[in-house]
């Protein structure tokens, strides 16, 4: 079964990290990606640009309305995602807890309609 792992974190916290710390985190992500690929569990992943680049869209009564930014004000913003193959929720949780950002942010785990 495929699961989407949505990675949330406070963008302001991430922007205050020094380059050495961010380089280490990037290496951890690379190692996780390679391990998931080796195990046949990797489907895709991407980081997202800051929430200030987001556009939210609604269609109401046939009219499209767009607004700048995310739908809701929150303390954590969606920063990226993984789509992985896991036999069950427990295995997906095991993968999610290996995501470096889980140490200071939040990872939401959802099964993908298949």
C-alpha cells in the first residue's frame, strides 16, 4: 500500500539554522532516500518552496477565487512530502520516524487511494 508522508515544520525555525546543520540534515535526507530506494519503498519525494509562494484556490458557484498563501494560518507549514510503499501503517510509521524533520516538526501519514 502507498502512504503519503506530509512533512510540516515551522519555516522560521528552519531558516535560522546554520549552514553546517542544514548540510548534515540534507545528508540525512539523502541517506534515507537511498535506503528507501534500495528497499523498493521509495515512490517519490519533494521539498516545497516557502508557504509565501503558495496560492489557494476555491471554486464556488462556478466562480474561481484564488488567494495568496496557504488556506489557514498555522505554526507549522507544509514543507515537503514522501510517497512510500509500506505493507501497513506500522511500517509507514517506521519510515516516517526516520525523516529528519520529524525531530522538530510533524509528519502526517495518510494512505493513498489506490
